[in-house]
C-alpha cells in the first residue's frame, strides 16, 4: 500500500509539473503572438501614414520647408528625371547633375517650360572619382540647396555571378553608387545644418532587403546607402535635417530594359513618373520607406521569408532574368547582322545601277 501511495503521489507531482509547464508555454505563446500582432499593426499603420494619409493631408510647401533649390544626381532619365520633375511641380528650382550633356539640357528645358521654375545643369561623370566634386560644388556656388537627392547609380548589365562582372563595372559601382552619395552629402550638408532645415534622399534599393545572389555588389552598395541614411538621420535630425532611405524594388526604366518582364509596367512595376509621384509624397513623412505602396507589400514579404529561402528564390529569379537578357542580346545581334547584310545588298545594287553600260 505504501508503494502505491508513493506512486500516486509521484504521478500527481509529475502532472503538476506538466500543468505548470503548459501554463508557461501558453504565456510565452501569448506574448509572442501579441508582439507579432503589434509589429504587424505598426507596419500597417506606417504604410497607411506613408502612402495614403500623407496624400490626404495638405502637403507643406517644399520650398519653404527645405529650401529654394534641389540637387538631383542622375537626373537626365529614369527615376532621377521623374523625381526632379515632381519636385519642380511643387515650385522647387532644380539643379540637374548627370553625365549626358545633351539629355541633361533637354530635361532642363522641359522642366522650365512645364513647371516655370529655374534650372541649372552640371555635366559630371561620377565614375571619374575624386576630381569631379570640386567642379560640381563650384558650379552649385551659393545657391540655397534645401533638398539633395542622391539618385545616380549604376547596375550590372543583367544579373551575374560576381566573377562574371567586369572589373571596370565593379569600380563604377563603387565610385557612382557609394562615393557619389557620400561626397555630395559631405559637400551640401553643412549649409543645411547652418540653416537648420533640409532633406537628403538616398535612393537605395529593395534588393538590399535581404541577401540577393547574382546582384551581390549592386545590392551591397545599396545596403551601404540604407545604412548611411539611417545613421545620418539619427545624427542630424535634431539639427533640422531629415535624411530618408528610399528603397524601391523594380521600376520600369532603362536600367531594367534587359528584361522583357521588367520592362512591362504593372501593379508592382510602376513607371518612373508614377513611382516619383508617390515617393515625393513621403518626403518629410518617413525616414525609411519603399516610396511606393506595392513595393512596401513586397518589402513585408521579403522580411518575412527566411534568409535561405529568399536567397534560393532570388537566385532562381535572377537566372531567369539573365536568360531573358541573353536572349534579347542574341536577337539584337541577329537584327544588326540582318540590317548590315541588307545595307550591303543595297550598296551593291546602287553601285550596279550607277555603272555605265
């Protein structure tokens, strides 16, 4: 009987321990669920504020809030051109900086005629390195620059493995994507701090949301811009300068023309002007944003997917995009050969008909 009583006592103690353990796990589960619910709610509220409420509110005068002039690098086409046009629509004068002089002056003329603002053009090749910045700052002179948009950037011709990227392109990625934003900010931030108002926009990329194979160096340079913007915002927000990390995913521009899929606009792939319109509405509202609501949805997904699964999926996607690019290059090459053969045939016919009998 004593043995049975002892066994019953032991069983009760064991069941009591398991009951206490279940309660503990239940509490942990409730805490985890609550933390996730709060995190998701915060994401939804942030997205609503960035992309919808910011548009419903009366937008402040950007010129009064930040300054009379905006500098936009890489502004002769794509997102840079569209962002410059959107700022001009708010009455901000634009300093356009880009390599292609002809496109640069054409863009400036379009902005002046359409939005009736002043423009200033600076032809600069940021791939040349340190020597270019003194020239750029001299050209900007004493203009009151209230907004700096570090947009200039270069990517691979199409997704590639690291060793397949030419060394020259690797240097371009460093000089243009990293050095340009660093040195332009270093040159123009002091006057913003002195006036206690201004905004710096770093055009990063959704590609750095997680590790993205076959866009390794490009994504790494954009990760630098995101880190740079977030740290700089903390350092200078108390001095009246807002720094924003803008992280778009794919936008239909010349940079994505290597792929037929990425060249077609849809819900997730906007035009440059559509993206810029949305992105400018977040200026002064959010310090880190995709700038475009569908891209915010993509960012949520990217952050929820485990790293290994993301790398596998992005690698498969980039392999498919590379195949599209190579197929398009093959078609273009065949087209050029056919055109050349046609031109030669016409030359033979012309020379034959012009020869006297």
